[in-house]
C-alpha cells in the first residue's frame, strides 16, 4: 500500500533535521529569509508549509527532497488526452465578445444543426473558408505555403508583445486556412503543409495556455499530434509531448512533467533540439520534486543535445523559443530557484536575462520576474523590487497567465517584508497586475 504524503509529519521531521544540523530556530529562519514565528508555526503544525518553503528547507538542510515529498501536491485538473475529433465532422468557431475578447470552441456539425451552439449568446465567427482555386502546387505558382509560414512567424513575433488572447484568434484562423489548403494539396507538398499545420496548432496551444485555458491548450496539442502523426512528422508529434509537459509543470504536477518529458526523449529518431528541450522540461519537473541530482543530470543532457543540434534542426518553423538563445541558462536559473537555492538562481538569471533581446517582451518578462523572485527569496529586497517594477508593468500588458502565476508568487514572497519601503512602493503595481476586473 503506497504512502500518501501528508503535512502532518512535516513539522516534526523538519524540527528533527534542523536540530540534527545544530541550527537554532532563529538561525534557521534567518537563513531561509522567513520569520522565526513562521518557521515555529510550521514545526508545531499550526501552519501548513508551502511546496516552496519545503524546497527551501530541503536545500538548506541537504535533505535531497525528503521534506518536499511530505507536502502533497495540489491535484491538477484532469489532463487526459481529449477524444480525437472526426476532422470531417467538425466546425471550429471563435466567439467574439463586445469588449474584443474571444474564445475558441470546436463543435461537431450535428451540434450546430440541432441548435446546441445557439446557446452561445455572443456574436460568433465560423472559421470555414471557401476552397482555394484548383491547380498548381501549394508553392509552385503562388507561394501559398511560403506566405503561411511568414504568417506564423509574424504571429509568433506578435505574441511577444501583445496579449495571447489577441494572437489566438489569428492563429486559429490560420490553422483553419491550412486545414483547407491541405485538402487541396497532393503529391510532395502534402507533408510540408501538414508540418506547418501541426506547428500552427502547437503554437495555438501555447497561446491558449498563456491565456489561462489549459483545456483548450490540451485540445490544440492533440490536434498537432494527430496531424503530425498522419504524415510521419515524428519531430513535431514528439515536441507536442514537451508542450503538454509545460501544462503539467505550471499545474505543479512534477511526476507528470517528468513522465511526459522522458517519453519524448525515448521516442525513436527524435532530433537533438527536441531531445534538449525535453531534457530541460524534465529538469524542471525534478526541480519541482526537490530532486537536485536528477535535475542537474537532466540539465547536462539538455546542454549536450542542444550543442549538437546544429544542422539537425527539423525543417519548418523553429521548434521551441526562437527569442531566447541560451535556454539552458534560463532553465538552470529557474530550476535552482525551485530547488530552494535562490542565491545561485539569481546569479545565473542576472546574466541570462541580460542576453534576452528587449524586443522579446514576453520572454524577457517571464524570466525577469523569475530573476526578481530569486533575489527576493535570497533576501535582496531592494534589488528585487527594482528589477520587478518594469517587469510587472509588462506582465500586466501582455496578459500571460503563466507569467502572472510567478507575479503572484513574487507578491506572496514580498509580503514577508511588508513594512519595507521598497515593498510598499511596488505593492500598488502588484495589485494592479493581479487584479482581474
């Protein structure tokens, strides 16, 4: 019978390990940058420890994840693969609200005919396009595929500077246009169209996740897998596992993240770049679990794969981030923070964030918030607030659910110093960024 982690054993275990190291409660709290009262309440069972607190204790006590294992993970929403829709019996719609917001909804044609979709009370745009004119290859006479590739590159660039909910309808429309183009394509162009269609679906999944809609993100990722698998594009199908692991990572599910990342790495014929990205995701999963050694081994594997990628890069649009050149460094800093080593994380992220182009607003904000969070957890409050101020403004502007999750963590961390002048100065910005109104 398996043991279920429980926080009931956490306090006594922490106290035993702390005293075995010869650390007083005051000294231990000082090293953690938590108050003595906070640590005392956790040791006596009067307060429930957070996973972040547990990982910080593990790092300080060299506990190799023993304390993290005693904090039960929050069960994420079910993310089993959605039923694969029948492509010939499906209509995609975007609901458009008067305020400019929108959401994506796939419907079966039978649902539309029976009136189920009429329950949507907002204006609706059905993304069905007339067939392309017959004749000619997809790129032979009119360059349609080339233009679609440019449209995806443009959407990805736009996604760096505007809210994801603004980009998603554009990408959904392009995905539908590519679906229609695929039906009008024969011969050698078929695989190229399908590959671009799968990459577009994968990016739609990322934009949906950034908009805070994990269910829609999972649906689009499944679309990418189905399209890529049908034409033997194993690279894109495998990368979709890495994307799915991103969802479980932000849900705090370490085991699922590691499992999906390992599955991607075990797929035969996986290109080095995707192996590297999968190993990075595995490292992040191990960091969530507090497993320092496994995390660093995965990071080493990632670095090796990415160094050897070179000309082995799969054809088509860039897989993974095209705006962060040194992904190993930013992921290492990310992982060290989650492993409870904020000082080391801050040092690495200081260098890595400086190398991200200022035009890559979404990427720079994501890792900039992590940089500020690491400095705050290391007790460098003034510097953390200085770093955070411009990033918080950008986080609000680009509307990323995943970035705002770290802004929320930053706000929680800074509350430990709620009377500090720098913290009081940044609190209105934090409140504005996190306000959902």
